[in-house]
C-alpha cells in the first residue's frame, strides 16, 4: 500500500475542527522549524490525517497565527531589542519558544477503501 503520510512530511499536530457558518476549518499547531519555508504555505493544499492513516481531510491553508513565548508582548519586546542591536533571534530560542498555528479551510475528505483512494 502506498504511504500517504510519510513521517518526513509531517508538519504539525491536528488540534481540531471549528465551524464557521456552513464551512469547517481545521486548526493545526506546529513548533517553529527552520525548514518550514519548504512546507506548504498560505493558499496551498495539505492532507490532514484523521482517525487512521486510511482517512484524510483535504484542507487549504488560509491563516498563519504565531504563538508561544516569542509571540507574547514580552517576546516582541525582546525581538525588537535584538533587531535594534542588529542581532538575530537565536535559532535554538525560536525552536524552544515559537509555534505557528495554521487554519485550513476544509475542501473535502478521502478514504482508502481496499487500497483504492476515493
């Protein structure tokens, strides 16, 4: 059977669905990763694993929301201070204290029925 969700392509953790009128959105959280620019970006499609590897929702990324300590008021002050000194935020601090939440509009779902995707 073809592997739909390769471990090397996992970009975050499914947090849950939210309802927006007649539409559903999925919330995904992920820690900061310097390779995140190689991952799907705003407007691109992703597959969201559901209960098993044989079920997936298709979603389109519609919003990025920074979270974690670096996105707080204190974190923003720290980043601004570093920037005014001409210094970059240390990579290990980004990994430890920054997260990105993604909101995805759900476009549909698919299931593997006897190794035939529908």
